[in-house]
């Protein structure tokens, strides 16, 4: 439905997008898939695997896919449920051009020239700083001397996504980086609009909107709204609250009776979820009270313990409310270094962090099918945050940090940062300073808003922003928004 190439120097990306014309029967969520892949031929290389062909996406490709996905997903109408697939491929490589900063521009441009009904055009840039000067999409040589690295995605009016790391930069530095990136993005959005006009694809396709019944919605709201507020304001634990919501949903089904048509039965869960969304948000905005009874600025109870396992070289158990990470540290030799391979180069790293999120941590039963994209992304955020405080290249050991999430109710990646910092010190690694992390949330309605410190899982789901910040006492080490 849309295809573009984006070129800078000898770096060329091909982006394609295809959307099904109709949603699948019973489709209840927006099925978007984004895959970024680097062809080894783009750099004149043959893959090092046994089969000599590109295999499953590596961590770098997954992280780049996530950068695109998180920025694109909010652009689609809420009632658009057709399956969409975005594929971005590196087909020619340049030693100095970093393709991940161009990948979202390519994906957005492919959508812009298509008839797929996106609401806005976006772009994404990397911002570095060399000798105090902000540089947009710096070269690899420039990045080697940069003291921070932020990737920013935005429309011409609004910031959509920020991810990056820094050497303890200050808040005003981050704000300046976002402003510099946004100025460049506005130019790239204009270029995409011009391309769309040249192609003549200003008309977006009509699509089948899902069946809705506003009368049913009003019945559910009238019956359950006050009860929903009572559960939400009771400051109970996560599982007690979940059980109470489930019991209320059963009450709603009983109240509506057995004469509800089949097409309406599928809407009960949707409208019940919508009611929960609006009731909890209004409670936080109007009462300044949260689901667990905290005010907007409170952090949940902290508990931490080190040296609790006899054999690992270092370990820590970090608990924040109902989120808990058991993190271990293993010291190895140079033979244990990790080979990180991309189309551009193969390199070794001496610092490894793995994040595991087993289903029991949220009280669920799921198939164990290897590491998911979310685990790769959360682990990368924790890794780059802790890496800033690791000793220099003369430190002889390969260090592997593993975070196993034992219980999760929001901010498990930030628990990993805290537990990782403790475990590294327990192992005797000469970490320069402690690193901590916290997840911030935003609830916004018109001009009224509430900023939430240390968000719960439900607040992440019901809120408008999830903004994770890590750092030392002296500055910011990592962000993901």
C-alpha cells in the first residue's frame, strides 16, 4: 500500500506498509507489526551463521523495531482494527550513517504515501552533543565523542517518544535535546507532506468500523459507575482489586440478563474496560488519590537485601511495593565477552544485562517461548543506564547481570536498575556511583493533569504517558518515554 526509500550518504532504507482491507471477525485490538532488518549484503558481508543467511532479528534490530512501533502506534484511529504490517530493510550501508535514526522516517513516509488512515505524519531523529553543540543524526565518528544520545519521535506539534542515555546530564540538557530534535522533525514532516502531495495520495481509504451500541454502554455505566469508583478508591492490593473488578463484571452480566444479543455480549468487556478507564482517571484528577491510596508524589514501600544467595558472585533482592527483582552478577574472563553482530560490524562487549519476565510475576499462565521484544527493550534500558557507571576499559572482567522479575506491578525495568546497582556493588565491581530508576506517569484531561511518581501497572495502562528515568544523585543516565 505504500513504499519508499530513504537515503543519506550511501545508507539506503526500504520501507513498505501493507494493511488488510477488513478486520478479522471479533478483532478486539489494533494488530500492528513492525520489523526492521539489516541485510548483510548492504555492507558487503556474508552472515556468520551456519546457514549463511539472515535469521531471526537480533537485539539491535528488535530495539530499532520497537523505536518505530512505539512512535507509530498512536497515529492510527482508535476504531481502526485492520492488521497492518510495516517492514523496514537496510539495503545499502554507510560506515558513517546510523540507519536506526532514519528507520521511523522511512516507515512514516511509507504510511504517508499510502491510503492507510493514519491521523498524523511523524519522524524520528537522533540528537548527540559534541563539545557542547547539538548535532542532529550525528555520524558514527561524531557519536564516539558525544556525551549523550537521545532518539526523539514527534509530529510537527507533539512529542511521541524519547529514548536514550547520557553521562549524568541535567534536566535542562534533556529539554534542549528534545527541542533541537523536534525542530529537525518538523522539517522532515514537511518533506513527507510534499512527497505525499506529489504522489497524489491525500485520500485515505474508508474502513469498516467495529460494531458499537451506545445504549448498552449507558446501561453499564449507570449500573456500575459508582461501584467501580468504590473498588478503585478502596486502596486494596493488586490481586484484591482485580478480583473485585472481576466480580463487578459478573454483576454487570447478571444485571443485563440472558436476552443480550450475541453481538452485544462481545461489547460488555469493552464498555466495562472503558468505564474503568474513565473512573480511575477522574478519581486521580479530581481526588488526587491513586489506586493504592498514595498521593501523586508518593513512592511505594522499598525493601532491599544483598548477598542472600551463597554461590552467585553478587546478588540483590529489590522490592518496590508489589514489584520485585532478584538480580545476580557473574564475573567472567575475556573469553566470555558477547559478540554483537550487525550488518555494519561485529564487535565484542564486556558488559551484559539480561532481563527475564516470567508469567508468574503477574499471576498469569503463558507459554514460555523465549525472550520477547519487551524483555529485550527493558533489559537494554537497564543495561545502558548501569553501563554509564561501570569502570573503564582497563577493568579486566566480563560482567553479566541477570534480573529475574519475581513479582510485577509496574516499573520492573526500574527495579532492575536498582537491583543491578546493588548486585554489582555486592560482587565487588567498582561502580562509580549508585544508579536508581523510577517510572513516571501522566493523566491529562483538557487543561487538568496529574503527574504520577512510581506508577502501578494499571496506571501505565490507563495513563497517557510512561516516562522512565534513571540516574545517579548527580544526573540522568537513561530515559525511555
